[in-house]
């Protein structure tokens, strides 16, 4: 993959222009002094991660007390645009610092104490600018930033160089330690720019007796399946709203070759997506029900796997013929992997990338989530599910979650069974999984073959801005695709 010698030049210029208008506090957040965090010092050397003016806006650091400092460990900085008092992040940093004898981590928060949406966006821009110009942190908590685009521009490192490094003596090989196929799906092209302890799956699930039981279909096949049953795009439940962007996000490889840096939107497949989105988004959102599914009003629904009990919900909704069809795409199953919001990466300018990776390994292994806390005299055990939605990337924790999902738990005071997934409205509570449910979960996870492009990506923003003319009947599908093609290709060219 080519790396940019003009990293984020256009984006930085745009952010600089933004700072001259709008909310004054937002402009201050964007134009403040850079946070001097990339230099790696050791404990006790006076480098506390705060640059000039940083205490006022964005230099608040967390994670080390004076009593914990040994004077020897190498400092790493973790940049965040979020509330640094987040229990998950605090517990992570504290647990890492308590066990590491070589490195320690400080959080550098770009978000001030008091903020609104404008200040939040300006703080994100400030963080993005610092990363792009070498003034950022060693480790990046992406949050609302797009790891794909930061990686494509050369701002964050490809983590495969660490994952596939020679196995360390006494440690599990990478293929046994993590769910290899999930991390493979999370790549952009051949590079992995972000990693998280948790993942989810996304797909379309439907009535296999009407749509067929096989996994995978193209856009044309999905539309033909609906027509065969006397239905149009409204047969897809929970598809309304940003339909075109969502369908492209799930099949981005059909339109963008990240490694070659080329776009291809001027083709029949995308014209069908535009047509489908126009018809779907103009209708009212209706949640599927057992009745609407049984009557054939809803033949399919946009769903996913976020808990171990979701597999029971699909069977409840569509019966024994529930079939995971996947998102429509030109090849493969169309079952996407989603990386959770706490994904992290390593800045290209880090002076200690091996230390940053040591922290990321600790983060992803997620053993730090298995902790006990004393609250009001009671010992409360925390585990993975208390911190993250979805499934663990760590293989050992993944197996533990599946095994625990088959064990029915009971409330100690009443003896009533505890739901694995609590229902809502007509949806009932779901209890412990059967061995068959768990086997189906394994099958679906093994079928995942792509990642879901984040909503905040530049490409999705371009699509959202350009489809208005088509939806209003001003432009044809071909004209709209050409405008999107030109803008996306220009964006890709700027990163080469």
C-alpha cells in the first residue's frame, strides 16, 4: 500500500479554515498550542505529557500517581477524545501500569471539562491534526476517528507487523491466542490499522423458506427474491435510513480497491443500490414482528450478532427457517465484522511502537476485565460483558463466553432464571443457549468474510452528500454514480 508524502494536507487545511468561523470555544480547541506528547521519557524525569497551554484545554493526563513511579519505566501516551473518567479506560490503564515493569501509560485527553457538539468536533479535528503532523500520542483511541483513513494516509501503523512478528518464547502463537479469521476480516486491504477486544457481526437475516437457506446474495438476487414474493424493498425491515451508505459500507470492497487506490462506482450493481435506497428511505420505519414475518410483509431484516443470545431471537422472529443471507455483495457471504468503539492503533510517529504494541496486546487480551471490586461491602465480580458489547477477540475468553451462555443462571434472592437477553415489548426474554445454538453461533462467526466500513468514513460522507440529487429526481443513477466516482477517486489519489 502506498503511503502519503502529503499526509492529510487537504484535511488539515480544511480544519484550519474551520477554526476561523463558528463557535469561539471550538476555534480555541482547534487552534490551541500542540500537545507535546510524542517524546518518550521515563518516570520522574519531569515529562508529564503536558505541553504549553495544555492544562487549559487538552493536556489532562490520567493513570499514574507519584507513588507508582519507579523512575525507570518508559512513558507511553494514549490520546483520547472522550471523558477520561470512563471506567473501562481507567481500569485498563491502572491494570496495565500495575503489571508492567518496562512501560507505563498516561491518558492525554483532548476534550475539555465542559463542551458542546462544536467543541467536541473541534477537539477531534485537533487530535487528527496532531496525529498527522507528528505531535500526537503513541497510542490512539479512535472513537469517532476513522482508522481506515488514518491508516491509508500513513498516520497509523499496520498492526500486522506486530501480530506476525516472531512468536515470543513462552507465549501462545498468534493463531491460537486470537480469533485469526476475525482480525483478518477487520483489515483494510492487506493492512490492519485498529484492534479491539470485542467484535460484532452484521448481516441480513430472513425467511429461508421464501428467500432460500444459502448464505450470500448479490443486490440483483435480493431484489429478485423480493419480487418473486410480490414485495419490493419494503420487505427489508430496519433498512430505512442511510440505506445506500449502509449497503456500500457492508460491501466496500466491491467499489474500492484500497491497495491499488482505485474506485469503481459506475456500474449496474451500484445503480441498483441507488434505486433500492431511494424506494426504501422514502418509507416509514417499521420494526419487524413475528406477525409481519409470518405474513410475508417482512421477508428479511437488517440484524447482527452482538450477544450470545441473538441467535435465539432470529429463530423467534423467522422460525426454524431463519436464514442468514448476509449483506448483498458481488462475492462471498456478506457477513461483516464490526470493530467496537474502543478500538485502538499505534501512531506512525511513536518513538516507542514496541511499547505501544505491548499495551495493545494487554488491551486485546482483556484479562484485565476479569476483576473483582468491593462496592458497599459486597464483592462484585466484573467480566468482559461488563465492559464490552459483542464477542471477545481473545480465543480463550471467546470459548469461556460461549460455554457460560449454556449455563442457566438464577437470581439468588428469588430463584428465578436470569435472562441471557432481556426482551422488549412483544419480544420475550431469552434464556441459556442450547448446544445447537452455540454451534450455530460458531458457524456464523466462521462465515464472516469482510469488515463493515465505519459511518464516519470520508467515502460514506461523500455518498451521503451526493445521493440527494438522485433521490429528488434531478440526476440519473449514472450521473450520481459519476459524481461519487470522481470525488472518491480524488480522495484516494490525494492519499497516494
